[in-house]
C-alpha cells in the first residue's frame, strides 16, 4: 500500500479544476488511475470535488505557497495572466504546464491577449521547467460556449452575415485534443521553459466552419452574406437587447477578419498528438 507521501508525490495539482478544460483533464487523469488534487477558487466547487483545495491566484503569496507546497507537477488551466503569481508561489523544482491562448497573436490586443503575453513572458524568463500551451478556439467541452453558442445563434438566422464573406481562416481544436496535449506534456521530460501552439488538424474558412456547424447540429445550410465589418459591429451591440439571442461582442466581429491558422507539426513532433479534423470533432460534440 502506498504511503500518503508517495501518493502526494505522484499527484497532479490542477488549478482551475472546476472549469471546462480543468474538469476534462481531471476526468482523464482519474480514468487513468492517476491521483489529482483539484485547486479551485469557489468554495461550492471545492465541496463537490474530492481532495479539493481552495486557492486564489490573486491572493496573498503565503497562502498560495501553502496550497502548493507539496506539488511536484502543476497544471494551470486558469488564465495565463496568473502565471507570474504561480511561479512566485510554486516550489522551484515543480514542473509547470499552463494554458495560454493564440489570442496573443491578434492584431488588436485586448486584456485577454495581453494577459497571455505577460504570463508567457514570466514563464520564459523564469528559466523553470514548464510549458505554456496556446490553444486556438476550444470546442467540445461540456458547457462550452463556442460552437454551441454559434449553433444557438444560427437557429435565429436565415442567412449568416460575415465580413469579407467568411474568407478568413480558423483552426479550432477539440477539447479532447487539448486534454491529450496536456497529458502528453505531463509524461514528457525536458529542461527549461517552452511555448507551443496547439490547434486543430487543418484550417478552414469561416464560411466552411459555419457549414460544418450547421451540418453537425442538424440545421439546414445557411447562406453567407458579405457585410461590412462596421455594420456587423453595430448590430452586435444590439444582441443584448434581443431575448434568447446569444450576446455577441463587437470585438468578436473584428476578429473575424483575422486568419487564425497555425502549423501543427511542432505540436505533433513534441507532444505526439495528432488532432481531430474539424468535421469529426463537431460530430462528436453534437452527438
């Protein structure tokens, strides 16, 4: 029988365990028979998770140090802006695996993207053994609000207005492949800090993305209508006033102009993960 100290030594501490990616990771680790210590901010969430600990990455460093004192491996699925606090509080020998976002590449920096850049900078300058994985848009998690919200919106729309007719590229990644990437990083040995983009199998145009979502959600195909981005941003401001219609932020419209396509060979080479194609991932999401 393993001692408590031995079990703790092989535990994976998961920050943000009650969130979508954190919950998916905890379920995968437990399915493999691996010990998990969930770290959450919400007391109600902690009460529903075995062995959970309360943690506040914005709180006093002393309390963070106490919560992480026995950690040998930490996965942080909380926002990357919290990485500096994590680095300051975690034992220096602890392996760190953090989630960032490809939002860091946007031409229109916002608080989300800037926070990711700060977190990445802190990890890279720390010299510590760790990795920040930058996923593209994640879909397929329980309760996710990306393709599910899009499908809800499409039910109200006989046509789909898109800037430049939906020609911009997207490369969403299925939640299962995000989880697989984290698991692969847990099992891989390296020294020093790394940064790596994780994305779906291949980019598609936003127009084709809409077609695939309609198909997977059992909706008839929608015609795409090219509309100037300024008009779409104005219309987005009206969505909070429309009952039953998912809210759309004007900044989300502007990002539809950006190509979000990435080379997945570094992901495949380092992690050994070959992500699902978008059509297969969407079928699994809506099945």
